[in-house]
């Protein structure tokens, strides 16, 4: 299982915030073809596991079921995972894993690091 780089975000303790795990090219070459510079290379995300993380609430993670625009880039179906995260303790950092199974049965994991403020 490939472990990809973590991303660091901040959230307020009282907020329920939606976070995104981006699995394909962040430079708008998101055509789901082999020339995609991201990790999918023509594959899509089939399933995602919702983790249990002590001290913070991770609501169900979901794969995008329609084309999604995020930070000015349009992503095809099956290339993003989103989830609402709430709670936590101020001053504490949490690592939220996102484990996906791809359309070719390959399993990948990407961590999201969240600092609660």
C-alpha cells in the first residue's frame, strides 16, 4: 500500500468542516487517462473506508459521484474523497487516514493532518 504525503489544515474546535482528499492531478490535467500526472492514471476510486480517530469525529467519507469543482479545478467522478470532521481538542493535531480501493483493486492511503485551534 502506497502512503502518500500528508496535507496540513487547521480547523476551529467548534466547527464541523468538510475536508477533501485529492487523488488525481492538481494541475488541471484531470482527464482520467494515463497522462494524468496524479496517482490514479486512468483509474477511479471504487470504495473508501471511514477511519476511527481517537479524540476527533470523522463522519462518513464519500467518493465524489459527480464532477466536482474544488479550488478552481474541475475533477471527474471518482477522483476526490470528502468528509466532514468535527470536534477535537484545541492545540492538538490529528492524522486522518483516507484508505481507498481503486478500480483495479489497488489500495492506496493518504493522510490529512488537522490542527485544531
